[in-house]
C-alpha cells in the first residue's frame, strides 16, 4: 500500500467510512433495523475517556451516529463537556437527537481545583495521580446513570473495563471503542498471546511479531513495560484488553482502504466483530472555525499570532512538531529537540506542554529559545494546545514530526504530509511500525541515537527532498476541496 488509490483517497477524505455505515446501521444482532428521524427509539450512550486523544474522536463518532438517526447521549463531567458542548448544541438545533448528560467530578474528594478533570490537565505527577483517582471514583455514578438512561447499547472507551459487566447487568450490548489502529490492536494482541520477547538476551534485541501478514520486528523496549514484565500497571491494563472479547464488538477510527488486512485479521484470528467508522476527523470538521476550536474551550480567532506567522511563510516550508497532549519530555530531550530544530535550517511550529514541576533552569531555557526564534522568525512555539487540523492543512506546512498518536497520523495522511516518526509510549510504537514498515509513509528518528538533535536534523533532511518520500504520497490537497 505504498501508493494510495483513488478509492483510498476518497475514503480518507470523506471520513465516517461509508461501508461501515451501510452495514452497521442496518444490522444489529442479525436483524434489520431502521432509525427514522421522526420516530427515534434506538438509543446509544457514549462514554469517552477524558484525554484528548480518546475523547475527541469518540465525540465525533457519537455525532456521526446521531446524524444517522440514532438517539445519542454523551456522558461527561462538566469541564470535559465544555470542550465540545457548543458543537453538540449546534447538532441538536439542526434536528439531530443528541445530548450530553453531566456527572460531577469528585474534585474536592481527590484534592483538585474545580475544572481539573482531564488527564491533559495534569501538569505534575501528583496531579495526574489525583485526576486518575477521580476518574476511577466515577464508576458508581456512571452505573447509576446507565440504569436511569436505559440505553439499547453503550459505546465505551477501551479504558473502562468495568463497563463490560455494567452492560451485562443491563442485558444490553457493550461496544468497545478502540482509539487507535487495527494494526496496533492486532500487534498488541499477538505479543501478549505469544510473548515473543521472552527469553531474549537484552532489551535491544529484535523479535518478530507472530501472526501478522507483514514481517514486523520490534525490541522489548518498544512494548509497554507492563507487557514485558508484570508490574503494578498490569492489574489495570490487562483487564482492559481482556474486556474486548466480552464486548459485542469494537469500533475503530480507521477505514477499510487503509488497513484492510488488519481489519480482516481482527475478525478472523482475533475473532472479534469490528466496524470502521473513520477517519472521523475528516467528515465534519471542514470549516476553519470548527478546526480551530476542536477540543478546546477558548475560541482562538482567525487573526491569532500563530496563523499570521504561518501566513508569512512559503508553501511547504514549515515543519509541525507535536508529541501529543500527554508527553512529558525530560529536559535533556527538550534541549536536543530545540537544537535539532534550530540547526535543521527549516521553519517550524513546536507545540510544547507546560509542566508545573519543571525547575527554573528548564523554563528559562525554553523561554530563551522561544525569544530567539521570534527574533529570527525561524520557529514558533505554541504552549499546551494547538489547532492541529488547521495547521496541518495550511499551505505553508510541509511535514510533521509526530509522536505517532493515531489521530495525528490520520490527520496528517488526510492532507498528504510526510511524517517523521518519534513514538513516546504505549501503542505509538506499533503505529510507527504501521506507518514506516507497512504504509511506507514515514521516516523514523530511530531507536539508537547519540544525539536526538542530530537524528532529527537527518530525518528533516530526508523528508525535505521530494524524491525520498513524497513520491509515495498522492497530492491529497488536490482531492481535498473536491471531495469535501
């Protein structure tokens, strides 16, 4: 699949996979159903996990269901709901049956300020622990709400393993929402099942993942530590994966044309029903206002400084650098990345996460670096959150340095951007293998590096020469306005 066909381009750009809509919304337990707008009776409750990479695609998916005539209820805490409520209100005003049911986050009980309810809000390890504990405390209130709502089905994030039992109590189907790729779920499944990393002489020795249609090699350092060896996290994550087989099926924010072999594998070798409804970021985020404010409370406006800076740059001259909303980079990596970007000679936008427990020296370095970039106009730093969809589709953007979060990959593919892959944790290493080894649409920074900065400069150089990678990419931006 090094080169995408016109069908693949169409599927990627349309979003909300039409094949899945034709099948999924007409069949339920083998019976034919219809959901007429005038007499909505089939209700689904959606329970997103409060972190942007999980919550944003599920909200888009819930809206997609509502636009197919399903009676949709989204369950969220007050602060999390405030990031998407404006869009839900717009859909409701347009005649779709969609609403939000609010639950109270136990801020006082866990020692947090009001409004700190999302994993991304954790600016220190102590805060992250409190937020996670607060999320855990929501189980009973959510189960009570399920009893009150009496939905025909619940769609819950993979992180909520306990919802499998909740659905059994209600005698309704539970749909497992997987926020990453088919490939990553298949890879994780076969690694946990066959444990090919056991008995290796070192953590840097490569092993092949059994059961996959492609030859994929990894090292133990690239798989989660709780998979390598049982630890405290195993008790949390293992039930989460096991709960998938106790569900009616799995929804993926992916599409057949991108991952057909792994879509098939999940249904055959893994024996799990699945439906592809992605890429959900493409199907309804078409105007600039929605793309700017997607997943964010504050409206940034069209005349924001970052946009003026981008508008001043030549086409395809800027690299967008983002490591996701959860990554906490150590100071030495921040320094190497900064030096690598500065020495690359390319314009760049770098999204940097604010961390409260950084020492004064770390903050001073970043502030000095930001000021230096403002003066020479080579770089622009955005703190905490960026309007990624709008930046990626800007004519000045020519590539992305990505942590291999699935949303970022889909959004980059949808506008035809070459990618430098730099995974940080969890399934991001699996996604990198899909992008680099299967799709041939990324260049890895690499596993062994004496200097992150040097590796980054080399990767930027690789991507900046069209014959090296762009020949594998169709001109997505040519299709974009036509299909949309």
